[in-house]
């Protein structure tokens, strides 16, 4: 994907009529303006979907990644591998475009939720019933919708503006969503251990992405380190910070302490700035595998972080 192709497909400036139409009722648009508007929105949604899928691929390919599936090994999992995740990614590519378009149109949360539930069904069909990306369907999907909303309102694209677009339009419905019941392993673990999960993150505008992981990633990049190091530091920072319901489900409170202590020790030694960071990360990986611990919540939020970071390069 080249910068030129991104600019060609997404720049609102290329269709002034569509940009003007973003602030006017659809009924007030001329036929040519409506056509230009649809073309612009579809181009945006396709580009956003590509970046969402790429962010999930980046998370899958990252290594060393304690307890999690990668192209190197299956981590703490015996029921899935990298191919399972790739099938899941392929099944989600249209979902991210659709939810971005829905966000652009100002769809209520109920419509976004319906799109997410349909995407989950496609994921489970592709993986033969294995949950690979349920958390990412929620968090990355909502961020796609927020990106669509931000563009519709002609807001300047920054991480803060993306979060604002999410909270301004869906915060009340997201807050109500945290009270809804369910039977997923994550919800059961959250209730048993009083741990926050994806729903609470969403209701608050994903603070672990915008206030924790993204600053960690940017700090590592600011010292001239490669992107691999930045993503590793962001992942360990998330593991040290969040109450991961995936970890609680597999290892209980003791497992959660193991993950947090390991991550805090890694970050306390300087993260990837330490000359033996890879050995330390691999040691954490081995410990997690032995205890069947898998910080899937942190992995979903890392993908969301990579997604947000990629969006800032989109032209206005």
C-alpha cells in the first residue's frame, strides 16, 4: 500500500461536493453530490478496513509474545494456531468496512452491535467454533465506527479526536452495554474477580489504548527504536496495566498476578531497551505456557493500538 494510493482513495479534498455534503442532510444533496459522497465513504471504509485487518495481522505476527499464538508457536493454546487466526482475519475484512460506514452515517449502537454479532458468527464459522477475535471485533470495530464518525464531522484526525468521536456519539449506549448480561468466559471471569473487561474499556473510550499502550509505543519510537520494539513494549505495558479477563478465566487471581508481575519486571528493567530483553520476553513466554496463561485481552488492545497508530497517517 503506497502513500499515493491512500491519498487517491481517501482524500476528501478530491471531491469537494462530498465534503460539503457531510454537513448537509442527505435529502438536500444533488444527485452528483450524493454519488460523490457515497464514493468517498466507500473509499474511506475500504482503507480503514485494510488497516484494521493489517493491525490484527501485526498482532498475530509479533514475537516473542508471552502465551499467545504466533507464526512461531501456538503459545498456551492447543485448539488454535496461526492458520486459525488467518481464516478468522479473512472472514472479518468486510465487517470493518461496514461498521466504518455505519459510523459515518451516525448509526446507533444497536446497529453497530448487530454488525458485530454477525461478524462473530462469520468468525466462528471460519474457525469451526474457536474464538480468535471476539474482543477485536468489539474494540477495533468500534474504533472503525469512530473513524467514520470523525470523518463525517470533518474533525481533524488525531488519536484524541478519534476517542472523542467515539465517546460523543456512543458513550451512553456503551455505558448501558456494560450492565448487560452474557455467558462468555470473559464476562464470567469479570463477574467472579471484579475485573474490568472489553465492555468497560469501550464505555470509557479505551483508556488502555489511548492513555497506556499508545504512549508506550510512541516513547519507544521516540528513542529511535524499531517498530518491533515499540509493539513489544506496548504489549508488556498493557499486561502490566489491565485486568485481563482471559487471564482470570485460565489462571484465576494467581495467574493474573503472574502475568502482571512478569510484565512489570520486564518494563522495570527498561523493556526492549535492555540488551537482554528478548531472553526476558521468552522466559515470560515459557512461564505462561507452563501455566496455560494467555493474555488475549492485552493482545486485542495491542491490535487496537496498532490500528489507531496507523490511522494518523491518513490524509484529511
